[in-house]
C-alpha cells in the first residue's frame, strides 16, 4: 500500500505488477480506482456551464455518453484531464484526478448550478481486459453490454449503480460506480467471476504502453493539449472555454515542443526527468518511463523539439550512462 493523492492505494497484490499487467492484456483484471473524484453537476444550466468551461464539445455527444476533456488555465496549461459522464439531460458526473477534485469543485460551482463532491458516496471499480465484459456479465448483463464511451445504470444487490465503457489501460473494459454500502460485495463478485486484482503499478505500465498521458507528467502546468498531442480534445468551433485565446494563439504560432514515444533496448527502465541529447546538446526530457512487460524493453514518453522525426535516434542519459533511444509514435502496442 502506498499514499497516492491523499488516499492509501494498492501498488500491487501478491501476484505482482508484471503478472497483473500480463493478465490485463490477456484476460481480465479489476482496479479499485475510487481515488478518482466524482463531482456531480446538476440542474438546468449544467450543460451550459460545462460547455463554456471545458475544452471538448458536448454537442458531439448526448445523454448516455461519456467524453474525455480538459480543464485549462488561462495560459492553456492543462489543470486536469477529466471524463464527463452525461447521465441525463441535466445531470453530469465529472471525474477528475484524485488530487484535483477540490479544484474542479471550486471551478465549476456557482450560485445557479451546484457542483457537489460525491466521491465518498461510491467506489469505482475498473474491470479491464479482453475478458472484462465476460466477468461483468456474470454480475449484470446490462452493465456488461454497455458500449465504448457509453453510460448507463444497472442494479446490484438492490441498489442502482452506474457504468461507463471507459478505462485507462488500452484494453476494452468498464468502470463501475457502485454505492459504498455494496462496494465490497461488488468487488468480491468481480473477483469471483474471474478477474484478478491489480494495483497502481500495473495501471501505470498499462497506460504507458497504451501511450496515455498522466497528469503531473504529460499534462500539467506549462503543458497545453497541443504540446501533448491532444488537439482532438478541443472543440475549436466553440465560442468560449477557459484558456481558448491562449490555445488559439499557440495553434497559430506552432508548439515549441511535442510529446513523442521512445523505445530503449534492454531491461533497464527509463525514468521521468532523464534528459535526451543529440549532438551533445540537451533536446528534451522524459516525462514517463518504465519497462514494457509486452515488448520486453524500455519505453518512455518525452517532450522533444517539434521537428524531430519518427525513427530518429537520440541519446538517453541514464544516470551518466548514454543509451540510444528511438523516436516512435505512441501507442507502443495496439489493443
């Protein structure tokens, strides 16, 4: 168990991170991700509030859908990346990262539309992997049948729960928001159905292989969606959202750096903060790095100059040892 975002979280279970990772790629695992926040935004003006605050365009979806989006600062820095669950016409569950829940509540609250932190009322269990739906089907056929980035309700132990076809592993899967009073029973049934428990260690190596950003590494202060290669998260046609003018200016002038993938031969994992060099000049820095259990080599995400080409070989400074690293386009593996 380790401290994480104000929570005590499992880093791994007895089977270990590598086995948990491989099980997610080949079968099914369950993560307790209750540390993710749930901020309920509800009322007649809820949709308008989210539309003028967050980057993505709710006109692209409808009730019963989920959407990945960003909350920006005025300088276009990504304050948080979020998933919005559009429950019904006037009800939204906004899912921030653990340490950002209070910030999101403060940003979205106003005198007309309340934004209420309901994190403590539920647990969120993410069942991920090619057999994830098979495991969930043993508990609820309604939950197992939910489509990708769809949102629905299902019943468990006589109470209403919510499910979204979302995840953070690169595999198919579901995330179930279960009222706290039945959460332990739900977890037990998920494991009894064949899913193996998995912790933060496997969650990080899985998301890295899938090329997915982590707040505080690939997203955060001084990092815009464009630099992170996430321009598709922006509703450019919207008249307003926080940080829009700065982001439009950056799009017009061009980014000063971009996020790329790196592969490194050998089992020694690259780590965040390690520098990249070309012709003895520092050109970038690793944001996330680890050993890939699937590729059997080191992989990393890093910010580099915007003109760097795929296939270019740079040098990675691993504590004074210079190691060749090849620039690739994430994701590192396909589902």
